[in-house]
C-alpha cells in the first residue's frame, strides 16, 4: 500500500502515466508500422515515418516536462510512502514516485529515512555474508560483514539526480 506525501501528487502521477501510455503507444505504433527492414517502405517514406516518431516522442516528453514544472511550482512532493513487511516486522519508507520529480525538501525526507531502512535490513541480514566488487583488487570480489557495509552506507549519501529524465 502506498500513500503520497502530498495528496495532489496522485493526480499529476496519473496524468503523466496517461501521457506516457498514449504518447509512447502512438510513437511506437509508427515505429512498428515501419517496414523498411523488409523493404516495404521507400527510404523517403522511412525518413518521414522516423520524423513522425521523433515528433510524437518529443511531444510526449514536452507534456511530461510541463507537468513536472507545474508540480515543482506548486511545491507538490514526489514522495510516496510504502510499507515493507517481513517476518512480523513492518516499516514505512519513502520513495520517489516514478512518474514525478523531486522538489526541494524531498531529498531530506529520503535521507532521514535511511537509518530506519538500514536498521530494518540489519535485523534480517545480520547473519548473511555480503560481497562487494572492487576492480582495484586482484580477487575483485571481497567478503564483507554487515557492520562494514552499514558503516559505509551510513556515511554516504543517496545519489539523487534532480533533473527529470
């Protein structure tokens, strides 16, 4: 079960989802109808179809960008909360909704949830061996203890790209 940080976010996420579905569906229909590989279209027709595909794809991206701009200008959080349950334990954690973008303050919400998520993981993973890949070492794969992993994660930051795709 998920719940948005800001109730207005659900409407924007739904709009973007509809834009993605109709925009990409229309653009992909044109691409699927392109039979140049089979010799069904002349080179000129293929270029025209490709231009139509690019136009539809760009229109879809522009519509999404307009909604993201509206989201940020209205200060609508892109955070949604979800519950993870395992072994009788439950924890509520935030995540960025795939259809939305970050606003100022969302990163802080994600960062504040980091210790809660790590404690939940630690409870269930304390006995597991962890492996990490290090290209600078000859053996490449190194065994690690949960406490070392936890220390490294706690002292790092989430990598968050503030620009929408």
